[in-house]
C-alpha cells in the first residue's frame, strides 16, 4: 500500500480509521523524515502520525513543520484513527523521544513536541464498593470450602468494617485480638510506625470467632492470620486471588481491589457524617485530608515517590 498522491485521503472512512490501513514501510517516501532519528525512535505509531501529517500537508515534511506539531494535531489524529488512551500515551512518548533525538542529532529544539502532554491515568472515577456488594463478598460460601476461606472472609471483614489495611493484618498476632472487657484488635502500621487499638462491633467479632474455631490453639505470638500450614502470610497475593475469585463468582460488574474495601469504609463513614478527625484516629493517618479516598491515594503515591 502507498499513501502517494493522497491515496490515504481517498480511502473510505470506515477503512482508514484503522492504523493498519496506512502503516506501510514506503510511507517514509512521502517526507524527509527517514534520517531524522534512530530507527528505534520512529515507532509504528510515530511513523503513521508523520505520514498523516504529510498527507494533510500535501508535500514532504521539513524540520520546521515537525517542530510545529502541537497537542491539537495529536488529538485530531487519535480521533481519526480511533486510538485509545493507552495508545495515545505510547504515541506521545514516541514523539517526545523523536524530539530528543532531533536535538541530539541536529541541535534542533522541537518545542512543539516537548510540550505534548500525556493523558492522565485514572481520569475515570473508580467505583466505590456498595454495601450490597460488600455483604455479598463477606457472605460468599464456596461449594468446596477451604480452611483459608474463613481466614480470607475475616480479613476482608476487618478491611471493610474498621478500615484495616492488608499490611496491618499481615502483621497482626493472636494476642492483638482481645475479647474482654471490650472486643478490640490492635493494628500496627509498619510504614509510619504507629499502633492503634480499634473496637470491634458484634458482626466483626462473629467473623473472627468463626474463623478461630479452625485455629483454637494459636499461641499468643503466632500470626493471627497464618497460611494453611501455620506459617506467617508473607504477602497479599493470596488475598488478591481470593477476592478476584469471589468478585467473579458473584458477578460484580467491576474489579474489586483490596484497597477498595478500605476506601469503601471511609466513603460510607463520611456519608454518615463521621468527622474527619475521628476517621483519622480510626485509620491511623497523619492528616484528616487523607480520609478522602481519592486524596488518600494521591498522598500515598507522593510518599512512594
């Protein structure tokens, strides 16, 4: 296939919406971009975008035209070809590499390319786990119940019921759960070195007691939520797999993460009018602003960075 003489422009719209219809090796003959950068920089999407510009312009591209590339042209190209957000990010990354290559090879600053903005990740709001879906997850009983299913249910109940984080539950030991005089559990945050004691309401106590019937002789220093062999649970991979299995079996319409259980607790408490300072104490957070699910996720991202 060739794009010479406006061939691509004459193609039916339903055909040229796909990149495959105008990604050809001979597309470079339409402009003088072959020697502008290393071949690895000129990826398939970058080449197709440059070919698209050459077709619109009607004659080969030059350095001045490439320098003038702006965000609006990238958006129009993505709309014309039906590129998704992830593919758009890949295209913009490739154009940025082209800008750096132009600067290194020719000493030309490609200002338009350098100012391209990648689409934000996570622009679409995540679904907050509803009370009904949470009850389904906690009440799910598999056909072949395993000893670890009760453990997973108890851990999910603590994440949703008191906002416990998965890492806090992995660090919990048997003596952290106290029945008298008031049922409480002590949670340790290994990240900020804080410890808090959280009261448990009767439903959470019922989940824990049902789980502990399978482990009646746990020593005080033993992990509260061990593996089937009695060893400490090292990571959350098992919990993620268990939650995914429940979500799929129950037909919940979106993927549920472990963090969603905790964020659902925050959201439901906020909806009931719980003050932020109270939530801060319950969750062991440093700032009341972190009780906002979205703000808290951003705060955690900044700390990791």
